[in-house]
C-alpha cells in the first residue's frame, strides 16, 4: 500500500508543491507550499488519531493534508479540483480505487466556497487546513501589502498558534494570539468566522468538539 512517505517522496508531488510555493510568492498570497502542507498533514493525522480512525485512515489523512493545495500553481479558483485530479493521475495504478476516491474527494472537499464533509478523512483535512493561521505564512510582510490584503494582515497579526488535540476528552482547541496593533480581533471574525464554523461542523462529524480561544478568551 502507498504510504505517506511514498507520497512525500514522489517527484511529481514534490514539484507540484514547489511550483505552488513559487506561484503563491509571485501572486503575493500567503504560503500554500511546504510550510503550510507540513502543518496541515501533521494536524490532520493527529485529529484522525484522536477521533479513533483506523491506522490506514490516519495515513490517508496525512496524504490529503500534504497534497490538498498542490493544484494552486494551475490556478487559485479551482485549485482543489486541480489537486484532486493531479493526485488521481499520479496514483491511479498504484492505489486501491476506493482509497484513491477517498483521497481525491477529501482534497476537493476542503475548499471553503463549496465545502462538503463527505468522509471522516475529509473532516480531518478541513479542520487542519482552517487552523493554520500564523505570521509565518505571510510571504510579503511589507506594510503596503498588509494594508492591501486582509488575509496577509490577519495572518501577520497571528503571533501565536496552538493546536491542542485531546483524544481522551474528545476535543480540539485552536488557540490564536492576535497582535491587536496589527489587526483588531473583530477583523479576524470577518474573515475566519465561516472557516471556524466549518471546523466545528467537521469536528462533529468526527465525534469531537471544536473550541476557539483568541487572546485567552474562549469564543467557541
């Protein structure tokens, strides 16, 4: 069976993520490259383990976390479809059809504009992806860019990000520290409230509770 390490080492997967990383820098967007997918893959696997998913599902959660954004170099608006199709093209003769379908479906499902939660693997990806809010994702931290782009401004303001998974307590808690000199907390909600609601729904699919704490105040 294809392992998480097999996927990470595949030259096409590596190149697509590298090209995405370069393209996001060119566009002036936040990081969707190796830094981001590393965080998402690790968190997706931790969520899967806490939810009591099988060992194979935990592996698949890592795979979708690593590959979910690699279609960005072909275009931002449909990147989730591109990523799912690219993954299928690479592994169609190497993976069981049922697993290939789970991975492709989860990758496509993560996009917030058309978000669906068809499987528990998809739920793990959604939570992990939406939780990655941090200053390190900002590729252009100039004041001019932050004034122009609210996403960069809010990620730049996020000076701390803790992702706590409590398997025994069946809970996930995202703790974000916002520098209010960079952006007000209410601006965070303007952009990220929808994502946090998706995370709450995805956690429910997994039988987990999702909590959000900003600057020591529990909001979810």
